[in-house]
């Protein structure tokens, strides 16, 4: 094979690499952003875009051998798969760290509550910070983002106490926990 043919094949393989990348980007942003697709339908739309772009790429490249088509498909699909895996991994990481504590100040004395001392509150800085924020800014409700370990520790503490309604000083608060 001469150098011109090799260079042309490399360009073609690079084109198919780009097809894999563009398939994900176009399929994801058009599918989710404009069409409102989610879940399996979004993945199927990405694959539809992939096959349309792949077929167009084969037509443009004018390569008609089965071996070339197989290599081009492999390159495109691996690029698509790697981008999908990277986005999925990033999403899982973001979901894991998306934890928050919600504190709502109650104006009436509830029938059931538990007392929390200042010493106990000092052991749970995220809970203390959320309550302090409500007090300082005179809010009835506060959300605070928390590291997952602190979030879990605070949930365990509230569960040990037996109620998610607590009394700190002379004020009553309802404590809630959320994930993304």
C-alpha cells in the first residue's frame, strides 16, 4: 500500500472516530434538550443518530470493503462507548455527592420532639450550620449541601434520637434529608 492510500485511510478512520463523538453529542443534546427524551429512549435516539452518521460516513468515504466497514464501525462505536461511559461515571459521581440537609423552623410546639443539647449539636457541624443559617438570616427554612459522610452520620444521629423534630434551645426544627 502506498503512502497516499495509508494517509487516506487514516483520515477516514479519524472521520469515523469523530462520528462516534458527534453521535453522542448530537444525540444527547438534541434528544434530551429539544425532544425531552429520557432513559432508554434517549439511548435509542443516540444509537439512531450513530447509525445515520455512520451510514453517511461510509457513503462519503467511498470505501466499499467489508473489512474497512468493520474497522470503521469498531472505531466509531468505541468512541461513542467511551464518551457514554465517561458521562455516566461523572453523573454517578455528581449524584453521590449531591446530599443536603433541610431544616424547617416550627412556630408551634409539636407533640413529639427530642431535645438536642449544644454539645450534641457541636458533634454534627452540618446540622449546626443549617440551624445557625436559619437563625442568622431569620428564615423559616434552610437547605445546606453536605459531604455524604457527614450527611449519613447526621441521619444516623437523628434516627438514634427517634424523631426528626428536634428542640434546640427554645426553638423547634424539623430535619429532612435529600439526595439529587
